[in-house]
C-alpha cells in the first residue's frame, strides 16, 4: 500500500510558471510522471483560485485531466486543498460576504469539488497551514477562521467526509517535521476534534527542507506521536533546496547532502506505521517552485531540467 507521489506542475502563480503547462505540453515530462510514480497531487489545479475562479463558475478542466491521467496509469490522487489562507480568488477574499454566506460558500465548494472526484481521491488535505510558527491559529490571514471562528475546521472535515466517505482526511502543513509548537498544536487539535466526535484520518508534513537549516532529525519520532493516536501520516511536498553557487550548478558535496536529506525523509516515513504516502513537490528542477519563492536557492528536486537523475533520485531508490 505504500505510494510514491509527485506534484503535477501547472496552474501556479504566473511568475513561478512562465512556461506552457507541462502536463499538456511536455511529453517527456508526462512519460516520467506516468512511469515513476504511484500517486499524484495537483500542484495548484485544485486550489480555490484555480478551480473556483468566480463565485458561480468552476474550472475543472485541469483537475479532471490529472484525475483521468492517474486512473489510466493506476495512480492514486492526493486532493489539495479545501480550507487555506492562500491562493484564494479575489472574489472570495474581497467579497464582503456575511457569515451565513461565507459558510454556505465553503459548504457548497466542498460538496461540489469533493463530490466531483468522489471515489477517486485517496487523501484530501482538508485544512492546509492553519497554524503559524508559534502554534497559534491563523485567525487574521485565514478568511474562514477569521470570519467564522475555529469551529469551521470541524465543519470542513464533516462536509468532506459526507461528500466522499472513503477518502482519508488530512491536516497538512510545513514546519511540522519536528516536535515543536506547531506540531504540538496539531496533536492537541486532533485530540480535541476527536473528543467532539469529528474524525480526522491523517496528519502530513509537507517537508519543504532547506540545507541551510539542517535535517529535522526527530521527524520519525514526531510522526510516530500521530501514528500512536491511530492516524495515518504522510510526507506530501518534499523538496530539498540549497544555496546555489555563482555557477548555478550545485557542487558534488551539495548533491550528496541533498541525497542524504531525501533518503532520511523516506527512511523516517518507512519506519513509521501508517506513513504510507510519500510525495515530492515536483520531480524536475525545470518546473520547481523553489527558485521563485526562495531567492538564491534552487536545484531542490531529484532530476535536472533534462530529466536526468541526481544522486537524490538514486538515494530514494536505494531505500525502497
Ligand atoms: C506552491 C506551488 O508549488 C506554486 O506553483 C504556487 O505558485 C504557490 O504554491 N505549501 C503548499 C503548496 O501547500 O500548495 C505550495 O505550492 C507550496 C507550499
């Protein structure tokens, strides 16, 4: 049951993706996507700004194409994401809606999107990045929590469950690889929801790692705390960025360190019961979000632009 996944590039912020949609236009990319992976995650194509661009209009084309591709290639799909503070459309953020309207907008969105892919999504990131680094709910940035209060999180899980009873429902975040204030906050929230009778199936760490900060050595211990509660865990967005030298080409030493980070992340997941899904956030540097979002860092994926394999690719293969 263990799956290895990747994000499917496309649909991002314009600056981060100034190229034609790789999924439809890059044949070697598609071939590798079909060949190398048993799980896929739409990188942007199921986010609100993309799939729900106007209040009364959904845009399912790209998400449909990914879900169909996955079925043809016997891959599972991770749905990403339903309740988030980022990449929401302007009509939603600036809409001036009443509380009742907002609640209905979220409910309708969840039933529409989750319902459309019912039975085709293995894991849904129901709530993404709801806590800040101190482990406080993002009560200002997150429109849902700000306007409707934290109870909306439980509602989002209930509605998703109702719309697709077989999907596994997750909390997903970055900076929760280690035991820290943020991962503690998730542990407490999940226990609290459970006490209220709201079932949560999983907790996932994105794992956007940077070689600047070192490897989160307690990753397995952290995931195990969730596993002991009977939860699934997952690595959902792994990449390992580094400071690029003048030349733009990483040194052999950097590549070796990167390979070690990839391998340690996979080994940690494999060592935890219920960590059955391991996803990298894109497989080629050609389409990686990293250079756009983290100036001076890059080369974060397991393949070069021409899809040849880096040491990190072989390190993952070694662990499987
Ligand atoms: C990123 C995408 O990779 C970019 O293309 C987009 O422009 C911005 O979002 N955490 C998440 C992902 O949950 O959705 C983000 O993806 C990366 C951080």
